[in-house]
C-alpha cells in the first residue's frame, strides 16, 4: 500500500522527533549520572573527610589535656580530657554513619577499641605514682594513624569518583557526538528518500507531458509514487487516451471531409478546363480571366485535399509504395530543373553539389520526387531575392552500423527556424513563426508528408537551422545491398 504525501511527511517528521527525543533522554540520563557522582563527592566524601579531620583534632586535644592533667593535677584539664573523649565518641559515630566500605568500618572499630584502651590506660595512670611515665604514647599514635588511614581511604574514593565522573562525561560526549552525526545522516537520508519519492515521479510526469505537448498523445505512464501523485498520473493517462482519441477523430474527420470535397472539386476543375478550351463556346477576355482565377484556386484546393488524404493514409499506414531501383542523381536533377524558373525569377543562386558515384536506391520514385520538390520549393519560397539555395548529395558510412547511406542536403539562406520550432516543423498543419511573419501561404502538410515518405524508405529527415542564417534539411537514405550488388554485376558484364 502506497502512502500519501501527508503520511510520508508525518512519518518522516515522527522519525526525526523520535531521534531527537532519544538524544534528549540519553543526555538527561548522562546528566543525572554526573549529578549523582557530584552529589556523592560533595555530600558524602567531603563531609566524611571533614569529620575525620575534626576527629583527629579532637584526639590531639584529648591527648594534650591528659598529659597536662597528669603533670599539674588541675581539674580543668581533667574536665577538658573528659569533654574531648565524649566529643571523640560522637565524632566517631558520625564518621561511622558516613562511611560505606568494609575496610573503613574495620578501621573505625579499631579506632574505637584503641581509644577505649587509651582512656583505660589514662585512668590507671591517675592512680599510680609517677603516673605521667605510665601513660604510653603508643596507643594515641595508633589511634591517630588509623584516623589518617581513614582520611587517605576517603580521599582515594573521592579521586576514583572524580575520575569516574570525568570518564563518564567524556563517554557521554562521544556518544552524543556519534548519535548527533548519525541523527543528521538519518535526517538527510529520510529527507532525500522523501524528496526523491515525490520529485522523481513528478519529473517523469513532466517529461511525459512535454512529449504530449509535442503531439505524442499515446503516452501511458506508470510509476511507484505517493497516492496523490499516482492519482495525478492516472488522470494524465486518461487525458492522454482521450486526446489521442480526439486526435484520431480529427484526422478521420479531416480525411472524410477531404474525400467528400474531392469529387465536386474534380467536377469544378474539369468544367473550368472545358470552358477555357472553348468547347461550349467562345469566351471574352474578362470571362477567361475569371476562369483562370477559378482554375488556379481549384488547383490549389485540389493539391491541399490530395495532401490531406495522402497524409491520412500514411498515418493509418495504408499508403502503398512501389519500390524500384532508381538513380537518385537523375531524380535530384529533375527536381532542380523543374524549379530553375522559380529560382531565376527570384534571382536566387541555385547551386548543386551532387557526387558522381551515387548508387542505385530502392525508391518509390514518384513519392521521393515529392519529397525533393517540397524541400526545394520551401527553400526557394523562404530565401529572399539574391539569396542562395544549395542541393548536395554524397555517399557516407553510418558511424554506428557501418552501412552505406546517401545523404541529401537542401540548404538556404532564408530567415531560419527558431529553436523551439525545430521539433514541430514536421507536424501536420504546423508552420513556423518565420513563415507566418513573412506571410508565406501553405497548408503545413508538406514536411509532415516528407517525413512519412522518408521513414517509409527506412531513412530519416531532420533540420538544422540558425535564426538569421538559414536552414539545412538533411535526408538520409540507406543503400540496399541487393541493389548495389546488382549494379556492380551490371557494370562487370558491361
């Protein structure tokens, strides 16, 4: 099932939102972990170290009070000793509440035991003579060493947590960087796929519509596209079929009307010819002049109707051709001789460059003569007075297949054909903007008929032109191998 453009956009945007949400959640998770480590360092480790350092200061004060009391037997020092001992026990209890490792708990137990032994030793020293010498400093030093050990352990733990926080921050930054790059790449890929999925069928449809604009109505376009574009393509195909049908109906109607007009027009031509010959009776000069005008326009109309009927047969592939071996050189010169008078009247230099070695061709001589007459008459019609028309012919090799071809070129120095008209001059009823600007009358069927005739001979016709410099019409006809072999055999026998 093909998704609509709306749902494609929704899915693409949802994927981007999901990606942004995932990045945000990961960033929040990493930030929470960093906050947890920072709080642990500040709220636990720093407080624990402060308590342990405070415990060491209390111990030093307790030892000084004990030593001073043993020397002076001053009750104030004894009270200080007792207060310091109580403060020490409370501080040790606070440290025990903050520590979270087994080793630290073992150390606090040792400190508590050694401190109790130190106080017991102090009480025993009070009762003995020379009591100051009975108070050994070893127990106090042992307690102090255990406290310092506790501080070092907590400082080491703090350093480990700080390093872990730093490593976690670096890892989080790396992951965020890669996720961001991946997200950008994914977003670009989604945008490309979405744009391609919409623009590609639209470009193909635009190309097909351009072909339809050139007159190729039989266009059936299929493409994997979003639903809206698929519906547009379906509508285009339906329109193409209807236009093709209308074009066919128009051609049939034109052919039918032309056929119906041909019979009464033939009667008009014959009647006019009889009147001009004077069979019904003699004519005055004014009557003959009027009949000459009628005959001229009847001939023009008969030629146009014949062209329409011929083109209709050609488009329906019902035209019959009589192919026979033909000398193209003689055919070209006959066309040139027929139009010499027109060229001389317009003072146009009609030049010929026809190679002497043109081989025989399989042609329908009458139809191919029609092509050359049309090309030459068009060249003379559009070339201004004093211009030049050239007909050239030569044999060449096809670059792709290597087969021999006869190439005929009819060039002129007329106004030229605009680039936008080059593809349309071979369509029926079409006249270039240059022809309309010069008021050259015509049916617009000559080149269309010429194209059908040339293609029926398996050749091709094309035009090259520059506005203001003239035009070149190029006809390429294949050289049939059977005709060539027959001609060479005839020459050999001769």
